[in-house]
């Protein structure tokens, strides 16, 4: 299990808040601490947040993502 999956399992509906917090943390400190590495981490959390919000939007619209991926050929 990836650590991000464990975090999502533990936090449930609060996962987006965790991602937002890390985005702010890495963006806030990049100039004084981690430089480019912190910007990359910030970017990773933005990507995770986009994925999560996309999943939520699909779920809220009652779209089965596995079925959708099968229909589009993304899963064979």
C-alpha cells in the first residue's frame, strides 16, 4: 500500500484538507528551506488534490469511473 492510500484511508473526507495544508506548507517555505524540491512537492500535492476532486465530482455525478475507463479503452 502506498502511503498516500493509507492517508486517504485514515482521513476520508478530510483528505483534501490535508493536501491543501501540504500545498501551503511547501509553497510557503520553498524560498528559505527546500527550494525547487519544495516546489516539486507542492506540485505533487496539487496533482493529488486535482485527482481527488475529479474523483469526487465523478462520484457526485454518479459516474462509475471503472465503467467509464472500460468504455474508453483505458482499462483492458
